[in-house]
C-alpha cells in the first residue's frame, strides 16, 4: 500500500514537472534559455528516445495522471478491505 502511494506521488510529480516544458513549447519560448526543469524533462524524454514536442509532452502528462490515479485507487482499495 505504501509503495503504491509512493509511486503515485512520483507519478504526480513527474506529470506536474512536465507541464512547464509543455507550456514553454506551446507558447514557442524555444529561443530563450530554457529553465532547469525544462532541461531535466527534455533530457529524461531524450534518454528514452522520445522527442520533446507538444504531442508527446501532453501524452506524457495525461499518462502520468492516469498512472497516479490507478495507483491511488489500488492503494485505497487495499485500505478499504
């Protein structure tokens, strides 16, 4: 149960951290120096061979939210029994 809650928290953090690069790319702020969080997220995606564009970042945010909700539902179901 605690493991599911921990992983759910990590998924939520990853989803929220990837919102900044999503907004940055959506508004076209690629000419300026990117912030450290934008660099971290794009490096994380590049590690897996994923290009950081608006479609992949939105899909990543949505998948992290879904993963968080599944993990939280699993933990809360376990607590309920």
